[in-house]
C-alpha cells in the first residue's frame, strides 16, 4: 500500500508538469487568490491532501474498487429483457388505476 501511495502522486505530478497543467510559481501572473473555478482547481494542493488525509485516499480507492461492481449491475439491469419484464410488472400494478 505504501508503494501505491507514493507513486500515484508522483505520476500525476509528472504528467501535470509535462502537460503544463501546473502554473509556474515564479511567474508574476500567478493569482494571489484564485477567483475563478478553473484557477481554484489548478492551484488546489492535491499532493498535500493525498499525503495527509486518509479519507481522500480511501475515497479514491473505494471508487476504483466498486466501479466494476456497479458497472456490472448496471449492465444487468439495463438489458432489453429486464426492461420488458419491469414494464409488464408496472402495467399489472397500475391496471385498475385509470
């Protein structure tokens, strides 16, 4: 787990630097306070939160772990056969309500 916690921020940081997503700190154009939403997202201290807040890490891990499960449930529940079945069930429920 320690390997993952150290490599993910480094990987994201290196990609962000290569894509020039992190603003230059020595530039005079860096805002003293980021007023716009884009500036707030760009200047947010992601690395600090990843290293010092357990909830941030476990939230991301939870999303990654549960995504395949939720995706499988979604695929099973949205099949044409299942939709037809539930349409028939609802038609029977509301038969006498007209």
